[in-house]
C-alpha cells in the first residue's frame, strides 16, 4: 500500500526497529498495516488516538472487503494492538481499542515438504550454467538450507567469520549487525533467528564439503572496492546475497534438478524437519534445532510424518489396497493439497547461545 506514515505513527516503527529489533520483513508488514489504519481513520475523519472498538471493528471489516486473508488481518490487528499498547504506556490513550478483538479464523494447512528422494536430488545437483563459482555457491546454499533447516534470512545473514568488523556486536554487513557464522572445525552453524535470538545447529559432512569448495572459489567474486566483504554468500557484484536473489537461484536450480515442486527456501526447512521426525521421535530436539519458541509450532511436522506413514500404508498394505478397490471414488472427495504461505514462517524465534569460532577454508 503506497503512502507515508504520519509523524504520529513513525516513532512506533522506530521503536520496533531500534528497541524491539524486529526483522526487516516484520517491520515492512507492520508499516503496511499502519498505513491501512491511517487511511481508514482519515476516510472517516477519526483521530487515531480517539478511535474506539467499534471503529476498529469497522476497519477490520474493510480489510476483509479489500480481499485480505485471515492471516494478513491477524498481522494488521497485531500491529494496531501494539501501537495502542505503546501509546497507552505513555498515557496518550486511556484504553486499547484493539484489545479483545480477534481476526477471522484461518485454516491451518500442512507445510509442504519435499520427499527424501527429491531433497537429496536437489542437494546433489551440480547446478546449471557454466560458472563453477556460482555452482559451488548455490550447492553450498542448498546443503545448508536442507542440512541445517535454516530460514532464508538466517542463511543470507551468515558471515565468513565470527569476529572482526562484522563479529558479534560489531557494525557488520549491509544491515549493520552480525547475524551468524559457521565454525568448520566444530561443524556448527551459529545463526540469529527471529527476535534476534541466537541458536547453534550442527552442520553435516556434505554441507561442510560444499562450504569448503565454495570458500576456495569465493574470492573470485570479491570486488576491488569491497575486498573485505564479510558476507559468506555473495553475489556477482561482491555484495551480500539478498533473500530474493537466493529464492530465484534456488527455484531455477530445482527446475534443473528435475524437482516437480515449486521449491522455495522454507520448503527445504520444512523438509529438514519432516525428514528428521521420520527418523526420530525426539520432538524437543527438533524444536531446538528449528529455533521454535513453542512446541506447538514443531508439532505440525508430526502431522506430516503421519501423512507419510499413511501413504506408505495405502501403497503397501493389502487391506489398504482392498479398501481403495471397494471405494473407487475415494479420491473424488479428498481435500486439495493446501498451499501455505511459502515464505512466511509461523513459528516464533528462539533460544540459543552464541559460540566462538570462525569459518576458515
């Protein structure tokens, strides 16, 4: 939604950015929500600090009429509620008009994950094109996404080393903060997840090999004007690879590998979690590896695991085959495969502790 936040609203976004340290994408969604709030209030001639619950309900209905889904409305209400709570602390509003209002109920589709064979085929794919440097980089990216279950922002935020200009607490990178690094000696990735909380995850041998191959060639992309670029994964221009650039490269690589699904980075995170739970029943361990604040965010993958077992039963058990023969229209009434918001992560950020170490070729 085009527009500029008023001087009344901009300090709240600054508060979220500086004091709460929300992610850039979250800030963008909250800004969009506040622009909608600002436009609705202006259309009715209502001062924002004088808004009442009935105003908020009407503006929420306007969001529904504009075609926003339950999830988008929930994000808007969260932004509005946070604004009035913040104003309330300063005594600028007597009560929070958003308190108690709930968004429409949203369906909870299962996250989409690749099969084990598809994920392995993608991870082992050498990449397309004639540039061995880009092939090595893209291969290392896929190995880390699938082998460590990283979010896209966690991966693009990785630096070559833990210390120095972009180390913890330093100015670091294009965004002014050190987001993480990989310790090859310890085979551990230290990343910054949601809420600027750090966690450490193990790195497998395939990912370590791919990283070493990429580090041996990374210098070819460094530019004379940026010889000390801290980012682990860089673009042709020698700057930190952006989230959108990574998504584009991954999608193309999946097509070249013959993977039929429209692959995005978070699908590899879903695959990582699902495949772990297919081999292990330790839900708490998977929660820690993913960086979920709540176990309920991890439990959705147990539904994927059951779905995997149900398909194996239907394909192999004689009684299952007989059941399907007796119900030739069994698939006719099946629910369509849900398509969740691919690049949004419903889980909260979490835990963990930074560890010392540096990434050396």
